[in-house]
C-alpha cells in the first residue's frame, strides 16, 4: 500500500481547490470534475482492500496498578513471539513479510492493537498464533513471577475486511473503524468477524470451517496466492501441505449472531470458536507437551446486538 504524505495531499488541493479565499465565506457548489479528481487521487494504489485483526486485552481497565503497567510490555513481547512463529512455522503464508514489516503492520492502542494483513486467512492464523503464545504466558511457561503479578490474561479479537489508506505511515479507513466498533460492542472474550470476512472465506474456501480439512496446496490455488513461491511450502502446522493432519486445527464453529449498529453503520457479525491441538517437542525430554488451545467464545450473550 502506497504511503501518502501530508505534502502530497496539500499540493493536490492547492492545485485543484481555492487554497485561501478570505474575501468571501459563501458556500460554493461542489463541481463534479473536482469529485472525480479526488477519487482519482485516492486510487487503488493508495486505497485498497485490507484485512484487519483487532486484538484487545479483555477488561484491561479493571486491572489495578501496578499490574496494569505491566500488560503493555506483555502484549509487545507476545507480539514479538507471534511474529517469530509466523515467519518460521507458517513460512509459506507469511513469505511476503519480514519481522520488520510485521511490526509496521501494527497500529498500537495501548491495551492491544490493530494488525494490518493482506487476507482474512492471514489474520486468523496470526490470531491463533498469538493465542498460543498467550497460553504459554498463562501457564507460567514464560515470565513465571510476572504471571503471578498480573494473573491470567484474556483477549478478544475481531477481523474485518474493507478499504484502508496509509497517511503519514498511519492507517485509516473503514476496516479499522468497523473493527474498533465491533470490539467496543463485545462484552466477552470472543473472536468476531464481519460479513465481508465471511464472504471471503465462503468464496475462496467454501467457508471458514473448511480450514479443518484444507491444505496449503489447495490454498495456493487462490488468486491472492498466485505470486507465492510454492517451494516454501513445508509440512505446516495449522494448515498442512497435504490433506493429512496429525495436529493443528481440531474444531471450528462459526455462527451468525446478529447485527450491531454504531452511528450510521450496520454491521453483520459472526462468532468464531477454534480449538487447536498443540504438540511441543523437546529433545531433552522424552515426554512431549500435548495440549489444546481454544480461541474465541461460543457464548452468544453479552454483545450489544440489534
């Protein structure tokens, strides 16, 4: 996505608008050619469809001090670990990203952030990887003393798919606005997504539930992945190279739970619950860690729906 600078926009309007007119305050009629020029300026190179993963620390404002002060650090650390997992374990899907680029995709909010990625599938995989790292924290596998200070941490997620543009290295547009509204309406630790995300999964994969049985080879046939290098396919974890799996996604349950109204926007919402089989191999330990991580919440209550 092309980054637009303040100077570029200012020069455009200086050339196409009355920059200063101190002799009159009368409103002028908006000319059609001017509207066309604005649309042409914000072309598909500058405004395009992106997927947004919103991550919000559940009930962060209720956490007392000093625990509250520690949580932004924990979020950053978990984000760093998730980047490493996505680059190393999901190399095919994230082959167009570097750790540095993924950091630039984060719009921090203090108690979470928005991650800008190319497809809803990337957002879902990133969310699952983030939740797996959170499980490591909650089970005292990392920062054991700090874990006692903060108690367990719970997250809520939202995925949207809409237009975005980049201005002065910051992201703006309905994909982020709608994502923030969804998170704001949720009262539980859910994984919610909008109707455009649902359409993407339906048209490309036959529905998000199909991830339980699809392979990287099948995903590589999608138009979004036409310029991906197939040699980077490995055995995979969440999504295997071929349609056989020993671990990975165990359960996906998706359901439409209604619509929310925020200002003048009506959003159709879907609730997603995913369970993942996780096996951690330790060469120095003959007993491997095997456990199940769940992301999302099957409870349909606690959401301000219409």
